[in-house]
C-alpha cells in the first residue's frame, strides 16, 4: 500500500519504509497508539511488525472492565 505521491519517487518510498521499519522493530522504543488496528494492518502490508506497542483504546477498555467487575 503506497500513497500516490510516492509512485513517482520509488527511492523516497524505500527510504521512508526503511526508517519506519527501523523505529518499529526497535523494542527499546515504546510505540503508543490509540485504536491502532488500521495502522498495524498498513504496517504489516509492508512487512513491518511493530514491537513493544501499547494501544490506549485497549487499555481504556481494560480499565473500564475492571471498574465494573
């Protein structure tokens, strides 16, 4: 999945993906997302598997569940 503006510049696309992959693969960096399902899907389409991810929407649901029970 590539943005249209990157169609004409394959080199820029490759550089961007490499930098994103480097950050997402680094388990020392905590990645904080909110409702990151689509973000995660887009990354996986580019063979990027983020490590050390916290999804605040999941955390919120857990806290609400614990309040009720």
